[in-house]
């Protein structure tokens, strides 16, 4: 069974699933990408002044760090 939900039920109520958040961020480094629905839907025209900007910037940094830490150059080729 595959669950694609960011919230899970617990005895305390609903909680956010870190695994799903981490997978969404990781998957954005492959063939997906991260976008802001506030910008896409025209609710905001720029990030400046948005209360979520700090979090979004942190997510972008996590993506960059993940790519850097998991991308390994195995060999270099020179065709000269």
C-alpha cells in the first residue's frame, strides 16, 4: 500500500509526516520541481514580504544541500 498523504492520524490528532515531506523535497530534485502556489495562482506577485519566505528559502537550501551531498562524480572524460 502506498500512501501519498502529508498528514497522518495519531492518538494526539493529525500530525505531519516527515517522511512524506522529505520525499517531496527529494523528488523535486529528480524530474519534479518546487513551485509556490501563491505565485502560480496570482495571489502574490513576488516573495518579498511573504510570511513563508523564510521557510521557502530554507527548503531551497535543503534541496541544494541534498543535491550536493548525494551527487558524486564517478569519472571525468576527456575527448581530446
